C-alpha cells in the first residue's frame, strides 16, 4: 500500500494554527460527463505537486515558492472527506476564520461548500468555467451549481462573475440574463488583457470572495485532463495571474474542480491545479489567524 503525500506546501500539523485548510473531496457522484475519473483528483494533485515542487539540494529539502507570500502562510492538509461531510466542515472552518481550499471531485461539490459558507457570512463568487453551470430545469448536479446557489441567502450575484464561458446551453443564457450575472468570455480576456479584466472584476466584486475554479475554464492545450474539454479557453498564465490578484480582494475560500487524471497528459492539469491553489493562497491578504 502506498501512502499519499500531503500537499507539499502544508507546513503545520496543527489545525488551530492554520490560516488555510486544504481538503480533498474524491467524489464525482454529481457528474453527468461521459468521461470519469474526477474522484482521483485530490490524491493525484497531492502526488504530482510533491513530485514536481519539492527539491533536495545538499540534503536539504525545499519547496518551490509560487508567490511572494508562500513562506509566511500557515497551511494544513486535512486529507480527504466525503461529499456529505464537506458542508459542515467548511461551515466550522469559516466560523473559525480559516480559509478552506478544496480539491474536487466534480463541480457539484462547490454547491455543498457554499452552503457551509452561506450559513456564516455573505459571499461573492468568481466562477471560472467553460460552462455557465446555470441549468435550472435539472438540479443538484454539476451543470446546475450556479442555479442551486442562486437560492442561497448570502450569495450575492450582483457582485459576482463567471469567467471563461464559451459553451452555454440556450437555457443558461436566459438564466444568466435574468439573474444579471456578469460573464467574461475568453476572447474578452484576450482583447482587453488580464490586467484590465482584473480592474473590471475588482470594481464589481470588492471583497468576501470565493473563487471556484473548474479546470475546463483553461484551454485544453494547458489543461487537457478534464471530463468536458472545450477549445478556446484561457491560458494558464492568465488564470494564475487572475487568481492571485483576485485573492487579494479578500479571499474567504477557493476550490479547484473537475481535474480528471485518467483524461490528462503527463499530469499537467493536476500540476496546474496545485499552482492555482498556491496562487490563491499567496495572493490572499491578511488572512485571519
Ligand atoms: Mn463546472
């Protein structure tokens, strides 16, 4: 039996001391995709990050620092939990001033996480995805996440946005308009540039930010390991830039969802997922102790 290493940047064994809590949810019960394997993502992300981000020089082990604040962050790896348990775990962590960083699993897990946050405080969302996930005619699966959370009392769509959208269903376009949720398409990001898009998001979102990152927001050239890839996505460098800058607006939680290790090439999507998690952690300002 092989044991999965911890997320390599985890640097405290004391949950009470942690600012950021990494959690895996190896579940894809809410997926309708033809390709499966997202349940394998949490342990794959940990393993790949460990293989590629840890260095040994003159017998001393060190870890690459993907952002300027990485060394000062106190990060705890909680391990994996069942989907049925994530809501109450997140609620407890947020009440204690901690920032949950969750690895799915399929995207429907985000609705459970946000239930936990919604019980504690207001939340604005930046939702990276190729798909709006705004189907309302079918519910509680990975395609209805945004419809499901639209009914939560503390989720504020007027200060939220979706980014990376390029494969909507007709019903989803109607729902986006009806709920006045801002949509930024990949081409807009190309035309205006990442810095300008960040300024526009900053105007709208302000703070209390939850970042949900479906890896299919990224172009399959950078992230082929997803269940439902769509060409024409955002680049990995723009994704990392936006996540780190957005986190500086006041991060209260983050997730990376829909990594599908059996669909991947050379684990590149898992590696990007770990980098995105660290971009959020490094970018967050003044996390509570
Ligand atoms: Mn999604």
